[in-house]
């Protein structure tokens, strides 16, 4: 085992993993975390704690992760390259490990243009591929990026993201491979709405044998309304929202219920794809629906680990 | 070249308001080519300032002169007789030129009339884009002659990120091409896609501005 991570244990045991997302509050209020964590406890194997997602200031990821550990959940600390240079990143990784955090997801991060401080200067000292390599070096070689020795290394299960729906499509599997070569142990993909395209991407992934080198968790997002789906189609680049999904939500008597149904169907379909090791349920500000989705998709109860 | 753009008129009026006798100094290099601070722009700006002053009933003497390059002491000497007795100099050069003038005239305030934008060039008449980030350690051989540092919104060295769609960058799909799509297309045409499969290590930013203000000393050229 590369880490003491529960997620790693589940995946390496060949069990279908389930992760979800918990966005820290835009305040110092721990009650929000307690509430969201309660929905997710015993429903998922690990919980991604997002790092100032969409470049909106939120509670520090290390603190939010620590809080959910105390509530009995296993966090996946998301770290973006937008706000930290290599000095701050390594410092935060050491601190994260000291707090008992065993999983990381390495991301380039949403550009600050989309957030609430578009006037900010970004960092991008490193990109996500390079961050993955640095975490691996810290863990496996017990060395900082500069080569200095680390006496007690951070033992992280290293995650990365990939967007099968971004362009250029034919480069997406290659980029996944780059991240594997850099040191990624698992992937959580961008939300899957266009399952046919996702299957095509997975074909490319399997052709390179990448599904045997890293665990791939398919991302899913339950949609609340046709309006939300249309917004994503028009405003979020590389989302790949099929018109058929929007139409289904438009025609439905209860759009929220239909959104959950679509999400469950997506899970059932991706589960059958060779090389998919789990799902990552991103119920954005809708964490309360995760138990129902997991239940309906037959993902409960979650397996125990030793 | 260095591409610049004139500051908004309102800001320039405010800047010049306290002064009665000014020198509007143009530059014959980059900012002439990008139509921001050459002889013609000096004429236009001076006229606009005079018109505004007349409207307000206040006197303004605006001297005008454009030197070949404001970024070389040799050329700015030409401004000496015109600078004699002025209360401020409004430089229409890039930030480099403004600083050379400030150095030459310790007793005269020198203000910038332009916002210096980037190192780049024209796409077509009237449109310029950024091309070079001045990182101090060029990697264009690895990226098909397209700079991801200057042209990718996140300066990724192992791009593209998930926000590339139809060749455009999510930061501003109308105006920004995805540099990594351009790099991919170019490398594909060159039959060199295998280079993009290699991991580019983190950059040594000490060659860039991050290492402190930079200086080049060419022993063979020093007199």
C-alpha cells in the first residue's frame, strides 16, 4: 500500500468505490460542514474537499479536511495550482499528512476570472501534472522537490482529474497517461453526461492499457433543472452536455426527480464500462441527495476495510 | 515588439490638470508601430488636451517632440531643449521609455500617457496579441513555436486543461485561443506529437522576473 487510505484499500481490493464532494463554507461556520458530512457519512468511501472551487474564497481545505476526519469521514484534499507556489504546496502537503489526510487530488484549478476575486494574481508556478510528480517524490523518494530529504514523508494516495470532454479529444487519453507517468494512483473524471463519448474515451484509455495502471472513477453530477443543464452547456467549457439530457429534464413533471434518475442511470451505465473502478458523485450544494443516489444505484452499504 | 495603449482621456486630463507648461514626448519605436505613442499620436493627444483646456478656460502650453527611441539615452538627448522650463513631461513611450526620461530629468515629473501591455504583435490592422512572457529560458522548441507561458491563461506546461473547447480558452472564448490546442495542432502537423507525451518538469522561474530584476552583462560588448 502506498498510503493508509481507506479509498486505496477499497480500490486495491477490487471493490467499486464511491466518492462525493463537500464544498467548504464561505464562512468560518463549522455547522455547514457538520451538516454536509452527516449526509455523506457511511454513504461514500471518501469525500473530496474542494479547494476554493470556481475561485470563490472558502474555508481552508486543511481545516475542512481535519474537521471531517473528526466526524469519521475520510477526506480527499483537493489542491489547486492557482493559489500556491511549490513552497506553499509542499508545506501544506506536510501539514495535511500531519492532520491525518491520506488522499489528495491534484488540479490546475479554475481560473480566478470565474470567482469572486477576478482581480487576483494567479500563481501557476506548477501545473497539475507537475504537482502530481512532486507529491509522488515526497512520498516515494522522501524528498522535497529541491532534493532535500524529508524524514517523515507524507503518505498520500495521489489523485488527478481528467476531462474526457475537453478538446483536443484525441489527446485526452495521452494526458491521462502523462498524469499516470507523473504518479497518479487514481482519477476522478469530469462529470459524465455524454456517455457515448465517455465510452469512446475509455476505449482509448484501454487501448493504452491505462485502466490497469490507475483507478478511474467516473464523475457524475445530479442535475436540478433543465435551466441548470442549459447553463452548464452554454457557460461551462468542456462539459459535453447532450441536448437529449436537457430535453428529458424539460419534459419531466418533476425535474429534480428526473435529474436524480438520470444520475442513477449514468452510474449504472458507467459501472459496466471496463476499466471504471468507481464513481465520484458531485452533488454541488445538493449533498443531501447523495444517500438517495447511492441507494438507488445499488451502491449501499459501503464495504468495510481492515 | 512592446504593445501599448493610450490611457483613457479622463485619466490623462486629471494627470495634466495641475500643469500649465508640458512636453508631450513620443517614441518612434514599438509604440509608433502599434499606433499608441508615435508622432501622430503625440499630435492627437496634444490637441485633445488643448481643446479640453480651452473649454475650461485654462491656459496650456503643450510642446511636442518624438524621438527615435525613448529607451536609449543617445536618442532622448534630443528632448533636452524642449524639456527646458516645462512643469511635466507626458511620455507616450512604454514603461521603459518613461523611466529613461525620469532618469534624465531629475527635477521634472515624468508621467506615463500609455499603459504598457505586452510583448506581441499584430494579428491584423488594429488588433495585437501577446506572444512572449519573457520567462528568460525559452521553451518554444518543445511547444511548436507557440508559447504556453504567455498564451495559456494558466501558463500550463503540460496542457491543455479541461477548459479547452472548440479551440478556445474558457477564460474568454470569444477572444482567447486555447494555446494548447494550437500547440497540439502544430505538433501534429510536424509529426512530433510524441514530444507532447513527455512530461515537462516544473520551470525554473529564477530566470524570469521571479529571480529579481534582471540584467544582462555581455563582457564582449562592454566598452
